[in-house]
């Protein structure tokens, strides 16, 4: 199942916390101050004003992504534990099991678990290509609440898995 960017963004917006509001409010205030400062400096120091306007424009695009990544690593931090994968020979299925632990500062209500089966890397460039074009990939959604410092088991099943060479399984989680 593929999750659309629209659905993921919608889930993110609907689950904003006080940390998100504070971070984005601080960013908006900083951008307004920098913009007004560059307008006030345009006559006396045009080069400095243009540089400040450039930095402001750059921050408009870079800062929201950086804020989300920072909050995902601190406030909404989740860790994948005890990852294990098994091939069922009779049904040609690959079963990936693991535990998801909430190590963040808030209770989580929805998690996207992204699993990819990749060819074993041979060199750096092939590793990048294998990551971009995995053998199989699947996303599951956990809608049960995950309180702070609690763990939840999950299972991802890949049907018709017929790959016989060496492979790696990568599991990542994004929770709100």
C-alpha cells in the first residue's frame, strides 16, 4: 500500500502539538523580523539588505523541513527493536516482525511503518540504486495509540516473495 504525500501531510497537520506550534511560530516571527529589517536597511546598506533577503527566502524553504526532522528525532522519536524476518517456504511469503518503541516526549496516535527489501549492497552506487528501486516495499499503518516509553509489536507480510539471493530488510517508522 502506497501512502500519498497528501495523506501524510494531512495526518501531520491534524496531529500538530504545542512543540510544532512553538517552533513554527518562532520561525514565522523570525522571518517577519528579518524581512522588515532588510526593508529598513535597503537605502543605507543595499548589499547587506539583499543578503538578508536571500537568507530569509532560503529559510522559508529549508526551515520547515528542518523543524519537522528535528521534532521527529526528539519529540516524536520512535525506535525499531527486535527486527526479525523469516521466509515461509510453503507460501513464498516474507514475514518481518519487530517492535516499535515510543521514546519521544508525547503519546503517539498513528504510525506509518515503511518496509523495504533491498539487494545486498556491492558498492556505494549500487547501494543507492538498490535503495531507490527495492525488490519489494510495503507500508502499513498502525492506528492504535502508542504511549510514551511503551512498545508495540507489528508484522509486515510480503506475499509472493521469490528472491533467492542475499537481501537486506530495512524498516522505518514515522509517527504522529
